[in-house]
C-alpha cells in the first residue's frame, strides 16, 4: 500500500499524530527511523513468509501430498488470490475502526500462527500420505492426502492469507506515519523510508525464492517453513516492543462506507424522478467536482424534497460531490476488468511453470537448481526493467510523446498486456518442444528453457504494475485515495481466481486431456495457447475501453477554481508517482 500512502501524504491530508497514550507527540521520543525500522522488519518477515511458502507450494502439494497438477495449481492460485483480496478487508478495518498499528499487529500475529500450523503439518508424518516413488508416472499406486490432512493445510494457508493481506494493507502507511510531512527533515526521511521499504520487499523475496526454497528441497520442508515461522514470530515481538515509540493516527472511516451509502440511497429512491435541472440536486453549487450525465441512476441519491433539502445526514441524502466520486469509481471498472488477465498469466509462473521445471534437467554440475527458485528470474527481470524504464525507456518515449512521464498509465498497461500475450506464446512453444523431446527422444531438456517466459512476464510486470498502480491512484476520487491500492490489489486477486476457474473449465471440457499429473501425457501447451488467445481478445477490449476513457484531469478542465486545485494535486501526485515507479516493482 505504498502508493496510496505516498499520494495521501503528498496531498497534505495527514492528521495530527498522537503517542500511545493518545497525547500530542514528542518528536524527540516518538517516530523517526527507530520506529520505522521496527515496522520495516515486519514487512521483511511477511515477504519471507509469503514468498518462501507460495513459490514452492505447488511442488509440496504434488510431490508430498500427491495432489494432481490441476488441483495443486488451483490451491496455489486461490491462496494468492485470497491474500490480495483480503488486503481490502484489512484496509477496511484499519480505516474504519482499528487504525494501522492494531491492524498490523493483529494480522502479523495471525500470520505467525498460520505459518506455525503449516510448519507442524509438514513435520508430522501422519499429516501426509504414505510416500511413493513417482506420483507423476505411477499415480495409481499413490494415495492422495485425505480430508483431515487437507483441512489442516487449508486452515494454515488461509490464516497466512488473512494475516499477510492485513499486513499488506497497512504496514507501509503505518511506517510513513512515523514521519511528519510538514517537517522538511522528516519529509526527506520519508522518501528514504520508501526506498528502504522497497529494499526490504526485494530482500525478502530474493531470500524466500533462493535460500528458503533450497532448504525446503534439500534439507527438510519443516526447516524451511520453520525459519519463516520464526521470522514472523520475532517480527510480532519486535512490533510490540516498539509500542511506546510509535506515532499513531486515528482512523477516519472507510471510503467503502461512502460508496455503499450512495448505492443504498440510489436504490431506495429508485422510483423517484430526477429533476429536469441537475442544479436542483443536493449541494449542487458547492460541488467539488462537476456533475456528469453518466450513471444517472446514482443521481437519485442526491434528489431532495421539502423534508430533505436542508438535511445534512448523509444517510438521508447524498451531495453531488459524493455521487460524482462514486461515479468516478464506477468509471474505472472497464479498465479494471481488462487488467485481470495479466495476473492470470503471471500466476502460471508460480504453478505450472514450476511443475514443468520439476521434470526437466536442473543440474548445473553437481548442483541441482531448485524448481521453486525459478521465479528468481522474474524478480531480477523486474528490477532490471524498472531501472531501464527510468534511465532509458522513459527519456526515449518523451521525445515522441512530449509527455513529461514518457508514457501514460494506460500506455504502460497496454505494453504489459502485450508482453503477457507474447509470454504465453513462448511458453506454449517451449512446452511443446519439451514434451516432444521427452517422449520421442527420451531427452530431458534444460530447465533454463523456461527462463524466457519468466523474463517476458517480468518485463511485462515492470510496465503493467506501475501503469495499473498509477492509473488507479490518479483516477480515484481525491477523498478515496486510500482505496486506490485496494482496487489494484483486487485485479491481482481476480487474476489468480480466474486462473483457477480456467483450469477447472479446461479439465471439464477436455476430460483432463490437457492438464495431467504426468505433463508428458497432457497438452499444457494448448492451455498456454488458450491464455494467449484470451490475451488477444482482452487486449482489444482494453484498447476499446482506453479509447473511451476520459482522464480525471480532462474532466475537471474548465471547472472553475477546482481546475487549479486539481493541477496542484496532480503536481504533488507526479512527484509521488516518480518515487513509486522506483519503489513498487515487487510488492505483489
């Protein structure tokens, strides 16, 4: 949630900070780098936990629990989808009631408990089915994990998803609360905080995908997951130890409540006629954004009558500003829907691509490259392209677009979607070559044949991630900035869930002909081709929606003094987003 917090602070909407007793802060005793450092430790631990478990989870499900490839892929996709979706729930609780500190501490504790349960389930022999020689080739001789064993697995995974989602929603915002935006020295320190936040994300991801995956594969699963459990438990202790030195800000209420209120009133007044002149709507002349004709059914929430005209109760009648802000959110849905498929493609890098790696030649001399460590190429590529975007691609694009940012947010998303299509084409070609080589020539191809698809998806993420993040930040209503990252994270969640749905549909339609436990007897390449074709149609739909989209700045042009205010806010956001583009590449 770095993005929304940066924009929030840059917009100058920060409230007065309090100490743990609810009194005005003493800057010499609270906040600053000591407090922020403890919070960064929590994010590092969360990243180690999630990456150390999710990126190698599919090999555990297939190899140890003898679950089919398709079902294992669905379990992993649903786990990651739930994690990102539950970030919305965590953000809602933080904004509406708990505040960021309690949200981070409570959900960090839930994460620690989840990882401990997961570690225990991998260490106790009775929680796994009897071992067998080769589940992929002789699965009829192997026993799949039973209901009781899977119950413990699901409880652990979804506790981790709930906890990590809650941490993700608030940890960066809580860290930024430790610096005062009105103090020039602390404002400068806040920029370095986001740099270090990004460094912790990168460090945790790299540690999880390399060291922990290696320990899981070559020492013991329980040891690998135990390290994650220990790190998360230590993070909770450290967070609690810093209680007296943190700075706190009171929750201001969730923007989701404001949206629900307008929808509720519009539905309740669905039989009321709209006035012939929109100026008769409630608080029209004091509106901070111009009235629009789209989604006119929502205008009914602002319809007044003799009784309601002077009523300030927002559960009785909405203002034009409140209605138009909800319309702005609705306007984002078409673009939102076409961003989902990119993350469906991304999810293949943590499921089927890892499964491909397990049956390929992974030897480098005497060293066996862990299949679950393949996403390291994804992470490295994101870092490379994030740097290239700033140093080469953006300056080059400025010469042709005359845009200070080089590329608009929608152009960045479009490039990411193109990369996703190309990645699935390459993945399909590589998988067909691998299968033919294995069946006809009895030859195990090198696992590094899979690197190009990781490279292409990583390059696409460098564009798509920043583009989507920027789009939702800029286009969300000013008073709903804290919801912008929630919208973005929901595209990730829906992408993983869509992957699960597609696997289920493909299994039914092909009678499990494409996706089998032994990939050599299936047609995984056809599944990749399906994603490529869907990507083409999705890209065309995106182009259509993007051509019809009116940027918020364009909408506000000519709207009196509000236009000047928007220009000022846009300037602040430009600075914030320049920082985001450098810092947010891995926070998925």
